[in-house]
C-alpha cells in the first residue's frame, strides 16, 4: 500500500469515517432539504461535509462518510428509491475528491486550487451518476415520473454550494490542527 494512504492508522481512519458519516447524515437531513418535484429527489448541503471529510482525511473517510451518511439520510427522509444509488454515487464522489486531493499535492502546492479541482471532478461524477441512476429508475419504473435532466442544474448548484462551504472549513480545520496537513 502506498505510504501516502497509510499515515493514519486503520482505527483512526475508521473512527473519522464513522464520525463524518454521522455528520453527513445530520447535515443532509437536518438542514432543511429542498424537494425537487420533477425528479423526486432533493437539494441539500450535506455535500459540503463529504468534501471536508475527503479533503482533510482522504479517500477512505470521504467515500465511507459520503456513501453511508448520505444513504442513511435518503432512507430517513423517505427517499428510499435513491438510497442504493446514493450509497455508490456519494461514496465514489468522496473517494475521488480525497484521492485527487492527495495526488495533486505533488503538482499543485496551493491547497485551495487542489480542493477546487478535486471537488469539481468528484462533483461532476455525482451529477453524472444521479443523471444515469434517475434515467435507469425512469426506464425500470415508468410510474415514478422521474425527469433526470431536470436535476442536472440543481446537482451542479449543490456541488458548487458544497465547494463554497467546504473550502473555508477545510482551511479552518487545517489551521486549528496543522498536524493534519502532513497526514494526507
């Protein structure tokens, strides 16, 4: 295993993953989500928590917290038909953001620029993932009346809102705990 990924011990990674999964769930479900009638989905700011987890603690914490936390929020809020897709889509999103942030460190010394690039790539995976998942649901279950294309601009907005919220939080965390800068 690459030493870049093993600086945190396994127990610490699992602990942070569980804590951030709970935070993603809380932020996604308790800061009022905005329903999107055309798709049956909802707009939320839980994205920011996934990005903070991935940018500060890496791909494992980002993937676990994004997939599990957001999926549990879907179930809790009654969006059960989205839960399987959310588990995969948000998990992959968190992994991409965390992985890219680490890999770009070699080439881009500015953490803000790294974070923006990482979040944009991971966020675009989320946008594409939900479009494909909703299209699949619409084909398999025509009675759901899902119009996947209607959610694209809202998912892009959710990604951008998450980015705007996450980058200052990432900087604050790294200022308070400077030792974390060398952990990822």
